C-alpha cells in the first residue's frame, strides 16, 4: 500500500534532503525511523531535493508499506524523529501516485534580514545591506514569469533533459520596518540552486551592481553569467507543494507568521 507523508523540517543541520554517503540527510533519518518501526528497509521518494541547510515548511514523500499495522504510525514516527523533523499527516493513497513526478506546483520563500539578530540566524539569511533598492529588485522578480528557460540560472544545466520551468509567480515583499525581505517564487519545477542563484542576482540589483536590463538579458538570450554567486542557503524554504489530487495547507505556524500581513508589497 502506498502512503503519502506530509512533513516539515529545519534543514540547518542536514546536508540536504537526498541520502548521500558520509553525511546526514533528511531522507536517511526518515528511512531509519521507518526501519526502526517496521524492522525492514522501506525506501522513500521525496517531492524534490533541497540543498544543505535549506528548510521545508511543507514536504511530501511516498513509501510503499506492505506490512499490515494497527498502531498509530504518526505518533511513533514523531517520537523517534529528532526535533527538527515533524510528520503532520500520513495519507493512504489509491494506486501508485508519485510524490515527485505528480507535483504540479512548488512554492519557495527566501527570507533575509539586513540587521544583525542572533535569533534569526537559523531562520533567515543575514546581509548587512540596509540600503537595497527594493523597487529595482521587485522589477527583476516580476520579470521571471515572462520567461520559461532558466538555463543561465542553474548549476550544471547540461545534466537536465531541458531547462524549461513554468514560473507562475515571483515577487519581493518587505516588512513594515523595512529590514526584512521575502522573495517568493512558484513554479512547476526548479533547477539546481536556481532560486539561490536568482536571489543572488536580485541582491546585486539591489546593491546597484547589476541592472534590471542586464539581468533580463540573460533570461532573453540564455547567455550564462560569468559568475553565478548563489545566495546563502539559510533562509530558503520549500513552502508549498501541490498535486492534482492533494492540496494541503502548510502546518507550520512559524512560516505562516513570516508570510502574514506584516509583509507588504514593495
């Protein structure tokens, strides 16, 4: 029987979602928890791959569990898992839906703050840049849905069958005090480090080191930038994943607060 698991995790102390040799990954920890419970290896497939230190306020994976069980799996997993991974829902599915390939939209949010705050160090990226040109940053973000090929804004573009992404929405928001910024983007898919690379370029625009026209030139011509310079991973959240048959609201109150009414459009 196939199950979808609705989870969230703080990625600060993980080397990303995907299982890799000699490093700690979210996938490995989850598979180990299932093995502890069922006493057999149960592989899992995630809805995507987040980088090291990147968070997910909503994430899905699927697992095929052939063993009949009558205990509260949700309770047992949350007892076993570390504090930085939470399971919210376990949903029995009909047929063989796929957590990765069936997703039709993924939303990410990138948070940064421009003043030093020790309590934000694992939640948002710190950039001591109090005089960013937010109007130009917003203009760059609003260009993104107009283009489809993101070859210039990813690592190793040749490893993909294609670099087309259907970016549905992108915008810049700021809090009322003007010292915390949120970059929001939604697409059917993302390429390697694409969001962090885009954020890095948008920050250069905010600093006056890159014009919006120069940024758009790469989108229009697919010319690779000389330097990609991705933004820091901390502060990036996979915040929403949508399926044709499953559209759950994120359960994390923390990110809901960050995304709330205190954020205003530039």
